């Protein structure tokens, strides 16, 4: 019996300072942030899109991948990859919002330019400027 794929539909990251985290993602990526109350565990909701970016996949899903663990590389943990139209402009926004860049963009053949960053809460995430024809947010 084969199992139908179970879609990834949500992501979570820890924060240390909710206001700082909300400000970072709003300023760097334009996300809509909503702080929920104590009755909801002080959860910070992040709305990253108002419409699906890829009409050819089931609504509300995201895809991902796994990479080989490398003890020599920093911060080997799950991360969110954020699609951007202009990686250099996004890098400037990350820095202006208080984040830290982890090196320089690296090209991934057939995919686009990729760079990891650390947010104000110590989470490693990444930027991806997709190759032509792939959707990303407007800078």
C-alpha cells in the first residue's frame, strides 16, 4: 500500500522577544504579524502570502528538502527558505532589520541564488532568488 503525500502547510520558529521578531519579519519581508494572547500560548502568527505563489501545486502547501548533516557547518537545523525577487535588496533589508548574513549568495544551478541569514531571535533561515520563471515576492 502506498501512502499519499502529507503536505507541509505551516512552519514554526522560536522567538525570545515577540515584538522584536514581529518587527524583523515585517520590515525585512513584509509579513503580516499577529500576536495572540496568553490563552493561545503567546503564539505569534505569521502571514507570509495573500495568495498561493504556485498554481500547479495543491493550495496552501510548501515543499522542502533534507541536506546531509555537516558538523563543520554552522547552525545545522531546520530553516525556512524565503523567496525574494532581488537577493541583494533582501540582504539589505535583513541587515537593516537587525539580522546577520551568513556569507555571500551562492548559485544553485537551475534553482537560483541562495544565502542563509540569522534573524534577531537566533534562527537560521535563508533567502532564495529563484531563477527566471520561478515565483518570488516583489522587492
